C-alpha cells in the first residue's frame, strides 16, 4: 500500500489514475477511509478546532458537529484530537 498526495490539472490527474488502473493498481481517495463512529461521537467540537479543511464543523442551528467527507483531506488530526476516539482511519 502506498499513500500519495497528488496535485495538478484534473486532466493530467485523471490520465495518471487511468494509467495506474490499467496497470492493475487499485486507487482509492484516502478521505474515504476516514470515518466517524456516530454512536461514539458526543458532538463536543474538539475535532473542529484541528481540522484544516473544514470537513468537521459545527452547525450553529443544531450545535451538532457535521462531518463532510467530501472535504476531508485524510490528515488524521481529528483522530488524536477526539476525546472518546470517535474518528477512525481504516485502510
Ligand atoms: S472530537 Fe470526537 S466526539 Fe467530539 S465532535 Fe469531534 S468526532 Fe465527535
Ligand atoms: S482527517 Fe483531517 S481533514 Fe479529515 S476530518 Fe479529520 S482533521 Fe479533517
């Protein structure tokens, strides 16, 4: 398993991923591997202070902590910051 950070024009990015797939390499965005265990989360908000991409934020109306997986960059900072260990990374 290899973790890569890729940047560049979308066209080139897509070409690179296509090439890897053709070589039989399974490519998966790391963000998909970060998840929140809903039964454990107590919506304390600690993770929102460390999340650099804004994937974890407080809904001011409900005061619930929302996890927007599309914005997650996979940095794992929330995993250590979460007191009850509700954030988890699986590969
Ligand atoms: S730090 Fe953990 S318990 Fe607190 S809101 Fe974030 S995921 Fe939920
Ligand atoms: S892994 Fe990083 S980017 Fe993703 S939710 Fe946690 S702190 Fe935010």
